[in-house]
C-alpha cells in the first residue's frame, strides 16, 4: 500500500491540492483513501471529502508524525484491512515533519500484514507568503523543504514572478536535490504532475541512521 504525504505549512494549500489530486487519481482508476490530520479541535475537511464519495479518515488530538503516531498507524492498518486502497493520500498537520510521518506510517506494518511503500514526499510552499514564512517559522519550513523529494511552489496565480523566483531560490538553497515545480492548486496548474509523481515514483524508507545524520548536519550548522 502506497502512502503519499502532501506536506506544507499551515495554509499552504494542502487541502485544495489534495482534493484536486485525488479527484484525478480516482478518474485514473486508482483506489484512493485520504487521511487528514488536524491539530485543531474541529475539522470539516474529512466530512467534505467523504461527501465527494471518497474513503476518508480524520485524525485529531495531536500531530500524527509524533504525539499520536500510534493512531496514524492504526488508521493505516484499518484502511488496509477494510478498504485496501492502492494509495493513501495523507494531509499531515501543517507542523508535521515528513520523515517522522514516514516512520509513523511504517509502524502500521507491525499491526497487520501491510507493506508500506512511500510515494515521494511532496512539500507545498506558499509563494505569496514566502517572506513572512521565512521570518516567522524558518526552522519548520526549512525542515519540510529539506525532507521533500518534490517541492511545489503553490499559489503561483496569486504571487508575483519575483516572489515565485524568490521561493524557488529559497527552496534550492535548502534542498538542492529536490525537484522544484510551480503549482496553482486553485487553477489546476501542476496537479497532473503531482499525480504522476505520486502514482509512478517511490521514495526511500525511514532510516534512523540517515535521519540522525540529517539532524546532526542540521544542528551542527553544516546545513543552515
Ligand atoms: N490563489 C490561490 N489560493 C490558494 C491556492 N491554493 C490554496 N489557496 C487558498 O489558500 C487557503 C488555504 O488553503 P488550504 O487548501 O485550506 O490550505 P491547507 O494547507 O490545507 O491549510 P491548513 O490545513 O489549515 O494547514 C484557502 O483560502 C485556499 O482557497 C492557489 O493555488 N492559489
Ligand atoms: Mg488543510
């Protein structure tokens, strides 16, 4: 069962993008489930998604990459046992760390006989707010970018070319290995590409040694 995460800071456009992505994947014949993690008290996303005829699970009460990783693993195991989707598209909370989520997804392997495969980690970056984000929550946004396989600069319809370029440069400065692609979840630009990435590519499994190495570099100042 493939697990795909569409990460990104609060308000970066995850829900808007996920809805368009799953719509296209379903039309392409994939069996899809969605998991939404909301750290707040109430979320209407899952109900909205369910009303569109998709299998959806909502997990609240904490962040699924850390505080309530067990609930996430249980949810994945349950989805596998009862629905057996090809791809589970996860909208993590805006504060989730991509590698933590990979690890949490792999916990589900101990709960049922599912074998988890990761789709490339997608991180959305809001081009229209790049300066504010960098100032306010630099560390978190950087981590989400550093751990991405593909970064989408979202909301290009609402941002100036200058801001889009600034966002692209910022991303490349943090993660030269990531592919950087423009997106407008609103108009649909970049959605087909995201679907192709999710359906046809895979990402490495969680590896504690690799993660430790990453953190060491990050906190020793080797990587900003
Ligand atoms: N102009 C524009 N607005 C967008 C785009 N994508 C999302 N938005 C808007 O940005 C706001 C936040 O979008 P969401 O999809 O809810 O973002 P999110 O990342 O799921 O937000 P949280 O779950 O609260 O972290 C909404 O008002 C969207 O309509 C885009 O490509 N262009
Ligand atoms: Mg959302």
